[in-house]
């Protein structure tokens, strides 16, 4: 290890010299006694947390691909113009989806028509009528206390479980139940006949450029804080390392060799961090299979990192540790009697720190105004621009902290202790806050972008949720009057509006081209009809013709006494014409916007005016007003619908519907943000504990001289509060700038939701407050005079 006289070896081939010096640093890291091991473990924990998140991130493409493949493999619609004829290899399948307390339950009724019927993915045999196979998560939910309402709606006997190949996620709720008589529901009745599962002719969809932009920005914003924390973690123990470096100079190493040894120590911590990160990743992967976030769950087996990306992480982390350490020591003079960092450092320069955000804006500038109509955004320019803007925060924050704390003046003892400490080590304080600042800036920019383009992916449904909150389509053959009475007697249902709906044509629907003129027919009792029209008076047996609406204005045209009109049959299997002769004296009425946001046209009839032979030609729709103050109000309505017919399809109303891909990206952002926030909190806590450990003797000295613990505690809080306030201010500025640029790139009007901006900043501050609170108990234990004891 050393030459006679205690001097370290030097000279020789430069390449071998670098390897030797790095190797010495690795040895020092693990052979430096208790202090060396504590320092190495702290570094490894910080690096390991970041590595685990990076490995989980590299596994995301595989997770998405696996979910998509399983979703496509179990598609159960007959693709093409016509369904296959009944045969020995066909299967009847019908959707029976439902919800239970805001959780989606995927349900299918199956009826094989022969021995060769295709099995659904993940199912080993067909369940008999009245039996079902379920996903493990649904079985657990059905067995749980408080699921009685769901058991009433899914009353089948469990005879097996669905395998992994038939479920997109480990926590998905799904079942296949055996049924009979589904053949009468084929062709528009809710059932499908098929020979195979999946889409035999998949067609690639055109990717929305704005959604691609969102994905790129989300990836960069989520990964940048991870990289910042890894870079900060390899610099743990800076002050104690300075003393070791001075000792190395004293026994003969030169400045270059000393820096390489320091880099080797950092590399040792990062290598141990890779090991811990792999362990954390395995633990996190297994835990991921037991949780569901924002309705999304994964199978642990799908969380397999791409080998190429995993290899890149393995090489990049130790390399980054070496480079970061060498960069940090570039301006430090290491002498045998000390490190000249203890003196007042040279003031940080601003000009080169501004180059990164300016360069980032320059990369994004050519895409301003591009929108979604001018092709895809350049992914390299987007990634590089966002990356440089966020990296610019890590360059600007040390200068900002140094500049501000240098001008802070008088105050109490706690304030003065905190300010002086920040003046001596502003770089360390800035490094602790860098990750938070980067995360908050990215979150603000993304929140602005999501809010700006939300209107393009959220469309109004036209459903008046103040008048009804649920709609139930009544299957063919189920009497609407009985349906309305049963819903009226259901708990938590305040009002029932039952309407029959159909279409009238001026000629037979069975002709080659069908009718030339088509209009609507709506049937219901008087209160129900008043939901869609302004009626002068109404009693059972009355008929009305509406004065036209935005879609069908042909009612008055067809209102000629004696004219024969033909009703479209609700079932495509019935090809007989149902004819209605227009009587004289039909009363005109004014159409109004009904439960949905459009004005109906055509004819209105009360129940008594509908000819008996026409009853089979209209479909029933029930609109329910729900008392949401009743617990599980919607569950009672869904159970009534199931009791009427398992194929009845209740649908919750909402004023808007959001694009599923947009929603998936937003949910992915929330899941990723939760992981990053956990990383931020854990890394900050490790960093805070490391800082307190290094200052143990100083704090003990202050206590020994009579400084109150309350004063020292407040000083630690001020040391955290001042940098985080400056970091959040800088993050808000950069985040708003990036958000405005991204909105202009998507050609979206610029607007700032200040509540969301303040919310994002508040989340960052809350993490710091929580970490500070968790670090107070160790701080109190350090504030003892016996901390001066040494060996």
C-alpha cells in the first residue's frame, strides 16, 4: 500500500495509475473503521434509492407492452362486417361489467356452442351455468366483510381463478360466469358470437403529437430528480473527507492522486449503492404486485428492466460518482495541513450558469406554435431542452443561496447560527434542496401543460347530472313498466324517468335502401315526456308532434293524417314491418333540452297511445335520480338492474368524459410522482442525518458552552427553511417559464392556475417539513456534552 517511509507509491503508466488510485479509494472506503463504513453505507443508501427508481423506470416499457398484449389477446368482439354462424367452434359471450365503490369489475357471461369453443386467456375450462372463475383480487374482495352488495350482483359459485395471462394487472377485478340463452341477445342485444379471442387484424393508430410530447416531458421530469439525488448522495461526508485528503497529502500523495483516491471512495459507495439498489428494486417489485394506485396494478414478473437500460444504469452510476467527485474538487486546494475550502471561497459566477437554461429555451424555441397539426415534435430537441432547463436549476441554486445568505443580517441566536452555517457551506445546503427544486419545477410545468390541453381531451357529455345521475338501458323483452316500478322501490332512488325510444320511417326498413325520411319516436308517461318537451296539457292516450330539433326536423313533415309510418324493429332477427297510421288531431309541442343536451324531434306518445303491436319496436331507457347522501346509493341501483337482467347496463352519468390515453398518461404521472416524492423524502432524510452526524462535535460543544437545545433546534430549522424557500422560488420561476413554452409549443392559450402552482410548491415544502420533523429526534440525541468524547 505504501513505500518505506510512509509515502504512497506514485508514477508509472498513467492508465494503471488511475486504476490504482481508484482502487486505493475503494479500499479506504471499506477499511476506514466505523466512520468509513458509516460514510459508505449512507452514500450507498442514497445511491441505492435512486438506482431502484431508475431500474423500476427501465421496466416501465415492458410493463406497458405486457399490459397491452394481454388486453389485446382477450378482446372478445367479432371483428369484421358479420359475426360467424353457429358452429362447434363458436362461443357466445356477453359483457356484464359493473362497478363497486368506484372500482371497475370486468364481467363476462360465456356460453360455449360446441366442444371446440375458444377458451378465454387465463381460463382452463368453461364454468357451468351458475358458476364462475374469478381473478384473485375479486375473490378476496367477495370474501371480505362489507361486500354483501357486490355478492348479490355477482351471485355465481366460484369454481376457479383466472390466470395471469387473462388479467392486465394483479389487482384487476374480473370474472367469467357460465350462462344460457345468450343466443337471443346476439346482433345488438349485448352478446357476441366469436371463434377466437383477440383482434386478428390490428391496425396501428396514429399517435397524437401532443400526447407524445406529454410522455417525453413526464419521463424527463420524473427522472431528473433521481439523477440529482444520486449526484448529491455520492458527495456525502464532504467535511470528514477533506481531513482524510489532507492526511493523504501529508504522507506523500500529489493533488491529482488525492482527487483520484477521493473519486475511488465515492465509486465504492456507488458500487455498494448498486447492490442495495438491486435489493430495493426486488423488494419494490414484489410490493408492486400487492398494491393498486389510481386504478393501475402490475404483475411483479412484468417489472423486468430492459437488459440494455439496466446495463446503462450499472455503468452510468459509478462513472457519474467519479466524475461528480472530480468536478466537485476541481477548485479545491488540498494541502498537507488542511483543505483550503475552509477559507472563504471565491464568489460563484453567474454567467455560465445562465447558459444552460438559455440553451434549453433555444432548443425548444423552433417548435413554438407547432401544435398537433404540423407533425410530431422532435423528441431530441424536447428532451434536450427540458433537461437543460431543469439542470439549470441545479446550477443557479448554489449561486442564489450564496448571494442571498451573504446579505442576511442580524437576528436571534438561532438565526445567526443558521445564517453563519449557510454562509460557510452554501453549496451543501443547495445540494440538499436541488432535488426538491427540480421536482417542483417539473411538476409546475406539467400541471400547466395538462391543464392547458385538458379541454382537447375532455369532452362534455351533454348529460344533465342535476336531473339524473344514472342511466339503465333495458334489454329487449324486459317490460319497461315493471322496470320503472322496481327502480322506484329501490333504496336511494329519488326519481325514475322511463322512456321508450324508437325510429319511424316513411317506408319499409327492409327495403334495399331503407326509408328516405326518418324521425324519432318517444314514449312515456306524462311526467317523463315533460322532461323532453313543453306540453300544453297531458293525459294518458295523448300524442304530440315536436316542432323539430337540431338533428331531426321531419316530425311535422310526416304528420299527415292517414300516412303510414314504419317502425324500426328493436331486434334485427325480426324482419316483419310494424306499421303505424298517423291519426288526425296530433297536438304540436315545443321541444326542450332534455336529460341529455339536445332537443328531440319527431313524435311523442303516452303509454296508452302506443299501439300494442308497436311495443316490440321500441327500446327502454330508465333515467335515475340518486340520493347520494345514502351510503352505497349507486350499488343498490346496480343490484336492481342486475336482478332485472344480468345484461342490463347501468351507466353512471358525468358532465364530461376524458380521453383514455390522456387519462392513462396523467395517472402514470401521479404514480411516478408518488415514487419520486418517496425518493425525495428518503434521500433528504439520509442527507440530513449525515449532516447532523458530521456536526456532532460542534453541536456538543455549543451545548457544553450553555446553548439551549431549543435554540440549536431552531437553527437547524432555519438552515433548512432558507434554502428551501429560495429553491421553491427558483423552481416556480423556471416551472412557469417551461410551462409557458410547452403551452406555446402545443399552440394552446397560456393560462396559469395559481392554485395548482402553489399546491405543487406546497407539496415540496411539506416533504421538507416532514423530513425535518423526522430528523429532530436524532438531533436531540446529539445535543449532549458527552458528544465531545473521542477515541
